[in-house]
C-alpha cells in the first residue's frame, strides 16, 4: 500500500510540469490500447503521412547543406563589413526549423519551414540581396522567389527537390553559437518586429514539444488528427478553420490531460475533450507569463478586440497570441459538429464495431445542403491565375462573414478544396478555379414567401478583393470573380458526377491527393508560413465553470472524464476571470433548410469609377461591416446606410506582434458584447474600404446580383 501511494505521489509530482491543471487520468496503457494504436498506424499508412528513411535522410542532408551555406554567407558579409579575422572565424549563423517538420509530423513531399538566424551586423537587406543572389548561383536551387513585402518576409525555393520557406531574424548578439536556444524571452530584446514575428514560429514549436509528456505519443496522435481534419475539410486557417499549429496545441493539451496514454486512446480523448469544451474559454498549454518587453499579448481583460474571438487557442511562447482569430460562427459550428462525430466514430472503433478507416472517410459536402454559392475566380493566363486565386482564397472568409451577418442565413460552410472550372462554364482561354459555399437559410415563421437579396453581401466581398488587388498592383486584364447561387440538383453543371453523387469509397490515389491538400502550394498573401507566425493575441486565464450533470458517456471512465473536464480542462478558478462573451447559440448543421428558391441570375457589367481618383495607400482601413460587431443586418441596405458604413469605418491600429494587426473603432468603447458578429479580421487582410475601385478601363470588374425567393409550403 505504501509502495502504491508513493508511486501515485511521484506520478502526480511529475505532472507539475505539464499544463495549467492536473491530469484527468494517469492510467498507463493496456495491451488492447497498443493493439488499437498499431491498427491506427496501419489505417494511416495508405495516406502517405509517414516518410521513409531515405526521404528523411535526404531532408537532413539538404538542411545540413543549407546550414553550411548560411554560415559561409554570414562570414562573407562579415568580411565585407570589415570585422576582424578573429571575429569572422566565430561569427556563426544557424538554420532552425519549425512547423510540421520540427514537430516531426510532416508528410511525404511536404515543404520545410525554416529560419535563418544571423548576428546583429547582418541586415535584413543583406538577406534579400546578397543571400538571394548567392542562392541564385547554386545549381541545386530552383524556383527561387522572394516575398520581401509580406507580413512575415520570406524567400521560397526548392533545394534538391525539397521545398523550403526561409525566414530571417537578426539577433542582438555578436555571434550565433551552434547550441543557441531560442526559447528564452531575453533573445527578443532590442529586436525589430519583423524579427520577432519570424522567431515566433520556432519559439512556439519548441515550446509545444517542451510541454508534452511523451513526444512520440504526441506525434502519432497529431498525425492522426491532422489527417482527420484534412479529410473532413476543416484544416485551413485562411478559411476560418484551424491550421497546423492550432491542431498541434489541441493535441498537446489532450496529451497533458492524459500523460501516459498511447495514440489510440489520445485520439479518442481528443474528441471527448473538445466535443465538451465550453468555448470561448481558451485552450492554454501553460500559464501566460509577462516578460516585461512591452509586446502586445492576448488578454480580453485589456483588449476589447480579444473578447470577440470565438475559439481561442493560445500560443505558449511570449508574446502569447490567439492562433484562431479567423474562426467565425459558422466554422466553429462545423468544427463542433465534427468533434462530436469524431467522438461517436472512435467510440465505435474502441468497442470493436468499426475500423479506423471510418474516421478518415470524407464528408458528403455536396449532398449536405440544398443551396450553394459557387464562387469562380478566373484569369487569362496561368501565371495570373495562380496569383489571383491566392488573393481570392485569402479573402473568402470575408464573404463567409458577410453571409453570416445576413438575417436570413443561419450557416455558411465553405469547402476548403477548390475545383477547376468546367469547360462548359468558362471561356476557352480562361483559367478558372471554383469554391463552393453551402448555405442554410433560416426558417421563417408565418411567411408564405421571403425575398432575399445577397447582392450587397457578394458585392462587398468582390469590392474588397478588387480594391486590394489594385492597391498592390496585382489587378490585370482578365482577372474576374463571379458568384452564382445554385441548388443541390444543379451542382452537376459545375462538378463531375462522382463528386455530386454519394459515393461509398475513394481510390487510394484520391485519398493521397486529398490528404496532402490536393493542390500545389501557392504564395499566400497572408504569408502564413506557420500559423503562429501571423497570429495575434495572448493567453489569459479564465475561471473554471462548475461541474454540470452531463449525458452518460460511453463508459465509467468517460463519465468521470466529462465531469473533470469542466473543472480541470480550463484554467484554475483562483485566477481572475476577464469579461468574455457567452458563446452564441449554435445553429445546427443538420437543420432542414426551407424549400429551394428559384435559380438566381448572375448579372455582369462594367464598373467605371472616376478615372481621376487614385487608390489610397493605407493598409489599415477597414470596412465597418467587417470590423465591428453589428446585429444581423437587413438583406438589402439602402444607399444611405452603405454610405454611413464607409464613413463610420475610421479605425485606429492596435499593433499585434506575432500576427497581423487588430483594430478598434475610434468613435467610442464597446458597452456590450454583441456575439452576433464575433469574427474580427486583421487589417492586413482588408484594404481601406474608402479606396476607389480600379479605374483602369482594361480591367473588367464583374458585378453580381443574387436575389432569391424562398417559398414556404405548408
């Protein structure tokens, strides 16, 4: 007995390091858990999530060459800057990795996110000039391009077939030793903000690995959850779902709560934990610390904008940020449904009623809704098309936000996968990509028919995209966006029959393509090399809610888990609770929409704004309809209201260190929190709403009109 109590005590003591609460269960794995974990690995094998030894060694060799290349370049720069020979010999320089490669969960053919760390005498301009030229001369380096004006500046290239995104940071140190640890906050002193942003990816990744009890169990679980999220269409930070670093933090929190569990158990517990999580209580891996470096951090007690975040997942490295500020009401609803579905499937698997392959079956998106918006982006050349769809895709969540705010729409669900335009629906020489947004319309009581006008929602979005393209001199002749409303039965006009018809199984080739993203990597205007490198905001503790009576779980342990979760799954109640909004009522994804409306007409015309006007170069203007938290607006605003929106759109920037900028209305403080509009978009995503649309007559701007008549049949 004494032995058992001392074992339990030492086990509890070892958990002090992991997380902000004690573990839910310290139970060691059983033999059956190892058996299910092996079956999980077997089920993931066909999806190409594991890299073989040869590929792994190839990556290591490429990174070794790149590291030597960087040291050589830094020595050359040091000589040019007249450093003494003794200093040049030990000036150093180092390549650090971050993201999926650093976490050890990268898939076959995935790129590597890396950071070049240089001493204080090496400037950013040196990196983008002399280092870029040096790379250009290297015969093993292909597809070299620099994105110097991005929010997180980057050089992209292929080194001996391996795609690399390379960031740059200069530290306030005379030399960079090989054993340098980036986790200490002191290295952030006296750095410019671009260096802090660039360092953030590495610091967050290292901190996550440091805070998990067992790295191998964490890695295997994360591989499974990332594959599941991609297969279920909820892996995209840009579109308002979760990106890689957010999924990693949710898995890490699960590992902290079940420190001795193996991957099969952790996958099941992941769904248990987050199907019951009371958002917007934040997910924290460690207690936030203030390093007194005066960098903005996520704190809803101080920053009103942070109170609008619906699903906060807080990065563990200072300055702590929210990695999920793009999540909207619709995307959170969809993810919450998927967590519940994942729990039901893993319950079946662990009861022997289903195989792991069931967890990775894709959803039937094109059978799920009665109404869809088809968003088509087209350009006249392939090069223009790649550039254009990168911009359009980075703004789709603006359209989703517009649709969410329409008083007649309950949910807007964007499918992250884009599709090529069919030959029947495009000009022969055009390059077209299409996205599909499933719509659920609100059931209207006591109304025979309702007229719904989505024109303003669509036009506000297209104006945003055209204006941004014009402001950054991207807009070229032939670049167009068109939006069309279609009913489910008309999807066969846009998609191949095998996608529209319900299918039982996909080929392994299709599974591989889908799990790896389905398309080649493009330069995003968001510059999201690791989600955390752009994310704004930091962790603040919340008090724990009382343990409430919940529905019976699948077994005794799960019933205990669900009770403990509500007490221990979030920060300790002894901490001050900041003001946060209550979660908005969750619309059911399975809600039955009203009878289908008539097919809308898509009207196209030319826009000819005042040719004398010129676009403003202010990146931090924001339309009021995006920035604020208005109630659901009428479907057809009058011109006076539209003019007022633009007039009221004066904003002031609140600088955000590890992400983009957040903005607060200049006029007056927010007296109450209206959760009908909870998504706050960073200003770097949206141009000045008062900027005129492009005046060039050579660029045809397509205007869309979408008007629906919903008829109720009693």
